[in-house]
């Protein structure tokens, strides 16, 4: 950590301690709310979402050859293939805006271009099949279809825009990566073994993180009922693969890289969750420093302001997978417009304050601000158009 950063942290802490009126009830409630939100996050997302994601990120970093990443996601990759795979990844992973971060960091570290990497970063939490189905069922088919189409298009457009804006930096970065991979060693394991290993890791993430559906009927609930039979079986299969196919030093490197991602990401996530809890609070708690009534009052109609505020509010709030639907149901019932509702759906699941802090640590402040601006502006414009039509 640089001395300047340390100084900023010390000064910020001093100013907060000196000026924040801790004796006020609302401030005390917001502080308690921030720790309650952190506890909820730790209980519901760390063990069964983030931990598997960290191990997948570590595996990508160690066991996927950098030349292979460059082939499919680098500067010389076929754009149609790269963006097609990145833009529909959310239909497979069904992760939240924080769980996707270790996976994004893993492929970006291995040399993926900024375009496909950010397309993956957006699509991972945004194109969740269960969330889209629930949106259509609870909020109406028009909003569900608009969310699905908008999320897929957003991931591609945002990725292409990031690749164009930072094309010179990416060219230099990709040349270094290509030079680095010349003469790189290729793993001795067969392709099907590596494929099965990664498939096992992904399935563990999917089933361990499978949430309980709002309505306990149908296919989604059936999967939830058997998830704790499937997940241990997959863990047993993973243990067998590690014992049969991997050397001890490879496993040591895997654990080391997993720890690297955990140490890089978790502290920032926890800080971000605390700040988000203090400012906005948990859904339906109304205990954050910013009252829910302010947000609801500002999101009526279909003005540019309403859509912009919905996009910004969605970008700052943390939505666990599927929680955005009941929150929006309540906001729509309190007068929120259809356009701002779609704007929040397109910006909210893909961004959050904790998410932003980690993205900055991976690809820098300038690129992070550009990514956030693209998501917010596109969500605002899409909401405005949708609200004008419907």
C-alpha cells in the first residue's frame, strides 16, 4: 500500500470519527444495519458462492494455459466466438455481482481482452435464467423479455465499447501476453480430464449456491430439494480427480492462487457491504441513512431524472440473486414507473458498491469508472425508451 493511500485512509477515518454524529438514533440504526447486512452477506454468500468461485478463479489461473485464453478471448480471438461465449455465461453460472468477481479476475489475469472480460463481468449476474423467469412471472412478461434482451445486448455493447476505448492499452497488454506465452508449457493432462475437472468445479458452484425459489413448486424447487445430495457427490468426484490426475505441487499452486484472489477481493467486498448497509440498508429494512421514501418518490413517471436515479440506485445497492424482483415489486406498487424499473433491473444485478471496489483493484480506476458509466448511461436510455413505449 502506497504512503499516499495510507494517509488518505488515516485522514478519512479521523474526519469520520470527528464529525459523524454517533449520538443520533438514525446514525446508530444505520451502523447496526451495516453490520447486520455484513452478517447476512457472510451467512448467505461467502461459503456457498464466493468460496467455490475463488477456487475456480485459482484453477483458471494455474491450470488454463495463457495461450488458450488468448486464443478465445484475446486480441486475435474471433470476436463472434469471444463475445457470444461471454454474453451468455450468466445463463450457466447464475451468480451475483460479487460472486462473478473472482471469475472475472481469473480470466482477466490470464490475458483475456478487456472487451470479452467485461462482457463476461456484466453477463454473469445479469443473465440469470431463474431471475429472468421470476421477473416475467412476478412483474410481467414484457418486463421479463425486456430484461433478457437488454442484458444480452448490454454485455456485448459494453464489451465492444471497452475494447474500443482502451484499444491502445489493450494492444500493448496483449503483445506482452503473447510474447510471454511463447514456449509456455502445455499441461500433460488430456483435454477431457481438464474439461471434466472444470465442469465439476462449476457444477459445485451452481448447486451449492442454488437458492430457494419464492414459490415452492416446479423444476427450480425440485433442484433445491436435492442440492445437498448432488453437492457432496460432486465434491467426492472432485476429490477423486485431484487424487488421480494432479501432482502435489500443482495442488499447492492452486491453493496459493485461490488464497491470492480471496485476499485481494474479500476485504474490499466486506468494506463495500458495510458502506452499502450504512447508506441504504437491507431490502425492506428502511434502516439505512438514506430513507426508502426518498428513492420511491424520485422514481415515479418516466423522466430522464427518474431513469437516471433508478440506474444509479441500482448500481450502488447490493442485490443478492433474485432479491431484486420482490424489491421492485414493492417499488412498482408505490408508484415506480416501468422505465425506471427496467433501468434498475439492468444496472442493479450487474453492479454494486462492493463490486465496484473490487473491479477497481483488478483493472484500475479509469477503466472501472468507464465501465460503471456505460452501465448507468445505457440502463438510463433503455429505461427511458421502454417507459415511452409501455
